[in-house]
């Protein structure tokens, strides 16, 4: 006879272990997992750095995107000057995705892991053509 109780306990322990990175980051609310993003950079000014320092981008890129959208849509202001003096056009498709053209490997991988849903953006904004 199998010991049903032990089997169920075993399955429960397995599930908890298998999903722990997920609920751990949910519970602590920390983006402590980094999916080692590959950056495929096209012809952009200062292509080895982001539009803001990496730490800021890691924690706050959604706020920056929000600011960009508001200033473009409300004020028609499309110019962004980064702290290191590079000039960019405030554009999700034409600026962010020109450098991060590997959306699946970069944005999606991290979002999937963190269970973030940014899919709504891409019903209006053009996704980059994957070149991997
Ligand atoms: C219903 C359609 C729609 C959705 C959904 C949408 N946007 Fe937009 N967005 C627009 C339009 C229209 C503009 C204005 C485009 C312009 O004037 O160049 C805009 C402008 C922007 C801009 C500044 C200009 C540009 O071309 O990038 C940013 C940044 C932006 N949106 C980010 C986002 C993000 C991030 C999301 C998802 C959270 C999102 N948008 C979802 C329609 C949409
Ligand atoms: C000029 C090219 C370029 C542009 C434009 C650009 N990035 Fe970046 N981005 C980079 C580079 C290069 C890095 C990695 C920097 C490093 O390793 O320190 C990076 C890092 C990041 C990170 C952090 C990744 C990590 O390791 O945690 C995020 C998130 C990000 N970018 C999102 C965006 C978004 C959103 C936009 C548009 C608002 C954008 N980037 C525009 C080149 C760019
Ligand atoms: C290092 C991991 C990481 C990378 C890489 C990353 N993101 Fe995010 N992103 C997050 C996290 C975590 C959140 C949710 C933050 C929150 O809920 O406060 C988020 C939220 C967002 C949101 C807001 C979604 C919403 O509906 O609230 C947008 C838009 C977004 N990211 C766009 C991008 C784009 C575009 C890229 C690639 C250029 C990118 N992200 C790369 C981790 C990442």
C-alpha cells in the first residue's frame, strides 16, 4: 500500500521549493532576481549606457516611461537629455527598443519572472523585430 499522506506531503514540499523564488520575491517585493539581460544595441548615442543610470533603470524604468508618455502626450515635449548629456527622443518603440531590441530576452524574461504584465503597451506601440 502507498502512504497517501506522505505522497501528498512530498508533492506539497516539491511545489513550495519549485515556486519559492517566485513567492519569495512577491513576498519581499524586491526585484532581487536579474535575468542577465543581453543588450543588442543599434546605432544610438552612448550605446553602452542606458538613458539613466542602470540602478535607477532597474528600479524605476516604469516611472520614467510614465513621465515620457505624459510629457509627450500632454506637452508635446519629446526631447530627453540624460545626466551624461546625451540627447534622446522620448519614445518607447524608437528609443528604448532600439537599444533593447531583444525584447523577448530582456524585457519579457524579467517581466515573466516577476509576473509583470506589460502586454497592454504593445497593442498600440510597435514591438521591435527580433533579430536573435
Ligand atoms: C490605447 C493605445 C495605447 C496604449 C495601450 C499605450 N499607449 Fe503609449 N501612447 C499612445 C499614443 C497614441 C501616444 C502618443 C504618440 C505620439 O504622440 O507620438 C503614446 C505615447 C507614449 C509614449 C511617448 C511617445 C512614444 O512614442 O513612445 C510613451 C513612452 C508611452 N506611450 C508608453 C506607454 C507604455 C509604457 C504603455 C504600457 C504601459 C503604453 N504607452 C500603452 C497609445 C497607447
Ligand atoms: C542608448 C541605448 C539605450 C537606450 C536608448 C535605453 N537603454 Fe536601457 N540599457 C542600456 C544599456 C547599455 C544597459 C545596461 C547598462 C549596464 O550594464 O550598466 C541598460 C539597462 C537597462 C535596464 C536595467 C537592466 C538591468 O540590468 O537590470 C532597464 C530596465 C532598461 N535599460 C530599460 C530601458 C528602457 C525602459 C528604456 C527607454 C526608456 C531604455 N532602457 C533605453 C541601453 C539603452
Ligand atoms: C531587471 C528586470 C526588468 C527588466 C530587464 C525590464 N523590466 Fe519592466 N518591470 C520590471 C518590474 C519588476 C516591474 C514592476 C514594478 C512594479 O510593479 O512596481 C516592471 C514594470 C514595467 C512596466 C509597467 C507595467 C505595468 O503595467 O505597470 C513597463 C511598461 C515596463 N516594465 C517596461 C519595460 C520595458 C519596455 C523593458 C525592456 C526595454 C523592461 N521593462 C525591462 C522589471 C524589469
